[in-house]
C-alpha cells in the first residue's frame, strides 16, 4: 500500500488522528504549565519545573508493567476509547487548576497526564500490527513518529503564542477540551483489535523489574529497546539544552528556538518516511547503523559550529545568519538520522515479540525510555553544572557516547551490521526487483525456501528481500570465506559439508535445521549443493527430502535472475577472480506458489518437478 493510501485508510487514519491529538494536547498543556510556573512563581520556577518533570515521568515506572499486561488481555480499540475519556476528565481538572493558579494541582495534573500516557503507550504500538499488513508496518510506524514530533512542535508553538493574547486562560481551556474531545471521537472509529493473549500461559509478575527481566529473555528485542531508549536519551539531551544553546551560545531570542524545533521535527518526519521508502515493504534493520552513523556525523558538525557573541539576534537576524542556517540543517540531519534509526527498531520490537505479549514488551520499552531520559537530565547536569564544561563540549560528549553505544549494540547483535551490508548490496550494487513475496511467505511458522544457486551473494540477496528473518544452509567452504563469514555468522547461517568429508558438520547441520523449523523459523536452501558452472540449474540433491522427513513444512520455490555473469558468479572463470564489469545490474527474485499439498497427503516431494518449477521461475518475467 502506498504511503498516502495507508494514512487515509479506515484501518489507520482514526488511530493516527487519536495519537496525534493526544500527543499535541500533552505537549500543549505541559508547556503551558511550565510557562505558568515562570509567571506565577518566577523565583521558584526551576524547582517547580523539576517537580513537574518528576511527576510526569514517575507513572512510567509505577504503572507500565500493569498497563502492558492489561493491554494484552483486552480488546484494544475499546481500551483506547476509555483512555481518551480519561484524558477529557484530566484536561477538565487541568483547566480548573489553571484558572485558580493552583501550582500543586498542576503538578498533580502532570502525574495524571503521565499515567494516561503510560496507559496509552503499550496499546499505541501493539495495535498497529493488528491493523496493517506486514509490508505496511514500517510505513505505519513512520507516520506515527512523524505525527508525534509534529504534534509536539505544534503543541509547543501554540503554548508560546497563546500567552501573547489578552485572554490566554480562556483560549487554552477551549483548546485543551476541544483537542481531547476530537481525540475521543477519533478513537471511536478505530477498528476492533481483539486480545491475542494465551489464556493457559503462566502469568508473569506485574512489577517493573520483573517485566524488564522478562523482556531481557528475548535478546534482540531487548537490545532494540536499549537502542530506542538511547535515541530518547539523545533527543532529551539535545532538546533540553536547545533553549540555552540558542540564547547563550548563539546569542539569539526565544523566537529562534521555534525555528530549530521545526528543523528537528521536520527532520524526524523526513527520516521516518525515508525509512519507509528504503525498507521496501519490510522491517529493514539494516538502516539502523546508517541512522546511528548519521546521528554522530551531524551531531559532530553541530558541536563544531562556533559560538556567536555580541548583540542579541532576532528571528529576522537569524534568518540572515549563515551560522543559524548551519545549525538548522544540522538539526534536520540529526532528525533524519533519528528517523532512520528509530523506526526499524520499533518494527523489530513489534514483529519479534510474541503476539500475546506485544503490549508488555512495548511497556518495557517505555520504562527504559523514561529511565534514559532521566539519565539524560542527570548527564546534562553533571557536564554543564558540576564540571562546568561548555555546550560544544557537551555535544561532543554526545557524539562520542553515541559511537560507543552503537558499537556496543552492534557488537552484541551483529545482525544489524550484516543487514546493513546486505542492504547496501541489494540497493547500491544491484537494481533488484521481486514479485510480491509477502503473498507467498507466511507471516509466521516454519517454511523452506529453495532457489537456484548462481553466485556467492545469492543468500544475501534473498535475505535482503524476504520480509522475515531467514536462516541459510550453506556449503562450509563458502561459509568460511573471509569478510562474508562475518555476515553469514551474524545472520545465523547453518554450515553444511558432505557426510563423507565431515560427518560431524553434516549431522550438526541437520540437527540445527530441525531445531530451527521446530522454532517456526524460515530456512533457505540451495538444493543443487554448489554454484552453477554453466548458468543452468543443476540436479537437486536429496538433502531436502531428509529435512522433510523430520519436519513436514511448506516448500517455497524461487528463481534468481540476472546474477550469472556477475563478479560473484563462475562465468568466464572462478568467481571473484576477475575485475567486476557490471554495476547496478538488473537482478530479479521470482517466487512460485508454496508446495504443501505433497506434505499434507504424505506423498514424497518430487525433486525433479520442484527443479523444473525453479527452472521455470528463473526464466519467467518478473511482474
């Protein structure tokens, strides 16, 4: 589905509007309260602001575990409607506090707003996979990120403008209640999303620590949570210091802050939608290293911008200043990199969490996000107030820390880097097309993909196109090749050798295949057992039948086209022994219908017919 079509669809648009108005209302009221502190109690405004931030964050630690568990047990659209009704009540209470200048009431209100956000957070991301197709998940997440940051921006701008009029309290009251009601009406149109919880599954303890411990059991998901949380650390660190950076480092008025907020928010939106475009209908975690690199590069350029001294500059002066435009574009770059970084991580959390626990995993992620944002505030306090270092040094610290965190996560989960290299191969070295793989690849459950073997990069291209994580069966000498071995190990490729040469590797390979299929994984096999020497599909070896004896799963035939004659094929001599002559070559992956009726009827799979189908697919025009 096209990006614009998804936004307008019945399955997604009501949810998008619900979360957009909720995020905008939250940030409008939070900003109004912070401004009210400076107007009502100017001398103690800093202390009140600290109380307010603590009150808003505290519910994430107290209630996220229970909120995530409950969201997994109930029908989600009805639960969202109740949460939006709660928002109307909270905003009504907030209006009363605002009219009576009740400072402690405002702090209590922020606690309630944090509670409402804690309830909405888990259901926000867990409902999306139930309403959109798998190939649209990245696009949906991109729209949510774009909407969230635009809502934050609009809420902050409205809060700043409304205090310039004569009756700010009246206008604020009307806006808050109106936005809350619009959000509730939008929620009433969200399609049903029934509970996916398993009734007979043991119940986990509903405490913050027990939820985090449970989340750690899924290593890739938990490390993705840390990656998302690190982005919120960076975002909080940059945005918290933006007012001081603008007024003191750049000697500019408060109006210039809005200009920079626009840059960051627009960058996030561009990066999120760009991620959707580059992902080609799947959750492409290969973009995460690209986003992490961009965060450090643009962060470094931002840190290198020299300060401005002298007369305070207005917005008009800033628009004529090359330094301000440098900051503007660097913040756009940081935002774009952030979009490329965070959208695939959210998609990984959604797709690799168990359906019955998806909301709980999102809740665990929210707890970590809140913790990292608190850590960002403490880090800023230590660097700027205790150590008394400058803002440029603070930004350089963020750059170095980001490189260290990225290296740590990518070392623990090398799949991110491997997928990035695969993405570069598929999208830069070749022009790859495929027919709609989502129609033949099951969303979950075991299956075996079989394809012709033309080049050393066949596995990487298939892995880069198939919308699910795959595991490959590969001849051990190829598996052990330098450089490629790193990628193969990161993608959990299963090496195999002949039974006569290496019986231990042979037996271990079939045991690993059986275990992977038992766990519902997707296996890719090249039944020829070797690269073609003449460009033709060789006879299929019986190893596939041995696999099917232990695991009766669907077999999906595929045909690779356009790789014969490439640098990685054996045409004209040994592969990779000659200079590459073809760049941006057209390559296609054509899939056939799954072969499952043989299995269900207990008939042996006909390898000859399967080979003929693969041959047909290698010659079929890609549609």
